[in-house]
């Protein structure tokens, strides 16, 4: 997985460049989900960047749609569009808005941003795939703060009731939301027990930035006869010291030229190492 | 025939032809008359339980896969409760989902204020790209369904679900995006919708007796408005009466006013709910309480005719 670790550092660099162009953006929640995205697209997603709407493809619904900059960086590396596009994030007329938009960006499978909704959409897509019997796997990523939305649990019951074993979801459990820590605002624990109680298989990944652990969890989930929730214990702003130290304030933050240059230096060094 | 029977019959017919149609319920398939579909098409007609917001987004997801979902519940839950899911998962994401809301306005009867939607059209009308359709009878509903299916985008079907006398004949032409003329006249334009069309025709019997010949037009599709037909009528009559089973804020009156104030302002009166909440009662009782009876329509018609512009 050394190759994937290196790819993760490249993705972080692209996220920084993407957000740094405008000088502000959702950096914390983009950085916490990098490894999951990289492992998915490197090892698991059956998709074709030359044919983004390929029938029967695996799909990824990033229900925490504000992680757009991370998703766009991975899609660009995968070849869905030129890396130059990343510099247009949130610029007038861009194809890369803050929150994921299936009608603007090649490779985005569902428009998300109003939290909770994307997860229900993912359940609907998994149900649709079952009816078509096309063998696709549907992946979804939700946030921990997003898990406070009632709609998440409505969708989880639906997935269980309809035996959607083709649905594999991730919780980006970085323990932070805009107004404070998850525990301060509205705690989720025991999160794994909650998902089990809702009829899902659960895999807890203790280090959500370990590509090996994530890969093993996905491989397990593929053999489950239930929908599976992979709980990723992550760090908000992971891999960039100024974002990590900003904590809850990294949700959406200013990235000035000095911070950008310093962070790039950190990452360059890490890539060379 | 009951409206819900006509709906079920038409959905069944269309589902037989089109394998992409799915019907999704939120624990109201029994009152909405759709239980038989679940038995006949167990894969494509299913219930999500009492979870309307989930239903809307699931439908959006299925639409993204090429299915054409029809989601069903009562009007308040089909609109105000899931406004954001309709706005984002369905409309903004450009998904082809049809939303069926039953028991509009006073037809919620004994379910009372909590279930009595006087604002549902207003809630949805400001969301771009949604077609809003309110059928008058089973003939119109049956004729509209294939056209609704052919339209690639979200459609809100606001429909009474019980027995109703037919106004339209099977032989009449119907177009989803054109108004339906019920009577030609020059004295005033009456624009009416849904449940209130029958009441308007009752009022028309009295208007005829006193020599008033109204141009009576059924605005079954409130969005997009058939502007040319409305303008043509108003230029002829110079006065407007709107009649609707909805708050006069946000519904038919608002839509007509918004258009005419820019194009051809004329004196206008309205019959509908005057910014009140619902309450329990039979339809006839509620029509009396909210001043939506034929006699109220007659009175308003006489008054507005006297103020006509022409």
C-alpha cells in the first residue's frame, strides 16, 4: 500500500491547491476522507473515466457533499477531467462547486449537500441496482455530524428491510462538526452498536487513514449478506498541520498564501520521503 | 369511479407497458388505493414506511438509475414535510420523480388541520422546473397520466382521492400544458381548479339565470401556466375571478395575479382559503366556513363583473 500512501499525499496536495486558489473552502472534512477515496478508486470501483455514465458501474455517493474538493481531486487523478479544472473550484461558471453536483461534474453519481439526503439516494440506487440485477456495488460516504440527521436512520432501516447487501457505506468519524465536537453537540456513541441494531454489518477501522485497514474492511463488506457500515476513525484536517491544529474550525477555513506554501512544503517533503 | 381507483388503474396499465415505473408509498398505499400494485409488482411497488423524506430521496436515487418513480402520500406530507428533498434530491438534481399528493385542502375532512394542506402549491411553486397538476375528475386524471409519464422531470399531482362526478367527457381533448375551457363567455373570466371546478359549475347555473355568461377555464396545470389562453380570455372579458381549494396566497390566485399584473392588469377577486389553517369537518361544512360555496362564487362574480375593465 506504499503506492496508495503516496497517492494520498498527492491528493492532499491537489486539495490544497484547489482550495488555495480561492483562499477558502471545506478543507477539514476533505482531508479526513482522502484514504477512503483513494482505496475505493484504486482497488474497488468498477467505473470508466472515459464513460462516466457506464451502465452497471459501481457508484459512489458522497452524502457529505462538502467534501467535494477531495472527490474532485481523486476524479481528476483518475482521468475524469483535467487537473486544471481543480483550479476553478467555486469560480463563476465552474463545473466544480463546493458541494457535489451530478449535473456538472463527470464522475459524480449524485447531487449532495443537504445532509442526509444523499444517503437515502444511495439506498434508492442500491435498490435500483437490485431490480436491474446488474451486480453493481453502491458506496456511500456520510459524515459523523450528518449522522445526527433523522434521514440517515430512515435510510438505514430501508436498506436493512430491503436486504441491500450491495450497499457499502463509510462514516467519516472525525469527531468534529461546525459548532464543536460531536460529543459536545449531540454524541453518536455507541455508533457501531447503533448500526448493528439497525440491521447492518459493521466494521470499525481504528485508523481511518490506513489504506490497508480500509481495503480489508471493504473486502469484508463485499462478502456480507447485509448492508455494511465501515466506521472510519479519522482526523479532521489530517495530513496538513495547520488544518489539523485548527480542529473544528477546519470545517471551512481561510487558506492564505503563507499557509498554503508551508503546507505544500510539508507535503512535498512527505512525497519525497 | 373514485379518483384513487382511476389512479391505480392507470398506474397498473402504465406499469405493464413500462418496466421503469416504480411506485413508492409511505404507509398510505391503502387509503390511496395502491395496495394491489404492491401485490402485482412486488419489486417495483413497495413501501418505505412512515418516512416521507426518505421516500423522496430514494426516488431520486432510483431515477438516477433510469427508473421513473411515483411517490405517494397525503398532500401536506408530499410537499411541506419534504420540501427540501423535493428541492434538492429531485428538482435541483434534475430527477424524473412524480409526486402524488392526495386529500388536498378541505378534502382532508376529518383529518383536520394537521392534514389539511392549504399551502402545498405555494410551497412547490417557487421551486424551478416542477410541473404542478391538479386534476378535476377521473377522465382528466387518466388522460393526464401518460403525458405526465412522457414529461422528463418532476411533476406534482395534487388530487382528490374519493368519488367525484366527472366534468369532462372521454371524447374531449386534453393537453397537460393547456387550460381546459368549460364555457365560453364575455362577462368575466373564471379560472378554477381541482375540487372547486364542480362548485364553479354549480354557481354557473345561477349566473346563467341572472344573465351572466362567464368564460370558465379550468387551470388544471398551475405551473407552468398556460399564459396565452389566460391572456386571451382576460383581454376578452376584462375581469377575473379565481376559485381554488388552497390558500389564496401562493396558489392559483397568486399565479394568475403574478402573470396578469405584468401583462394585462384587470380587476380581480378570489374564492379560496383566506390565509387560515384547516379544521375538522365534511367538505360541505368547510366550504361554508371558508366561504367557498356556489353562492359565494356567484356573489364574487357579480361584484367583479361590475368592475370590469372593458
